[in-house]
């Protein structure tokens, strides 16, 4: 969407329509800000329960707050290892 608004902005400038170009610029900036806020929300949500910040934060279980990967149970042994 942002790319589309940028193209509209450039086209308006080429035509000399400064009023439309101003609107297109505002729309392009609004899309960029919205995208950045969405990315920040994801980072905050990941760090909320784990205490780790940024893209490296593991995905947390919403109910327990524990790392989702750490909660995956290990496969149980079948007991056939000792039988030969």
C-alpha cells in the first residue's frame, strides 16, 4: 500500500498538482508509521512475558508466559532401547 501511495505522490508532483501531492505524501507517511507501529507491537508482545527484547525474543505462551519451544514435551522412550 505504501508503494502505491508513493507512486501517486510522484505522479502528482510530475503533473504539478501540489495539493494532491500533499495528500498522497500524508497517506504514504501514515502507511509507513502504521507499519512501524505494527512491528513494534509484535516486539512488545514477544518481550512481555519472556523478558527478552527484540526480534530474538522467543514466542511465549500467552497463558503461562513460558517459551513455547521449551514447553514442547520430549518424546517418551518406548523401552525398546535395552531389549536386544
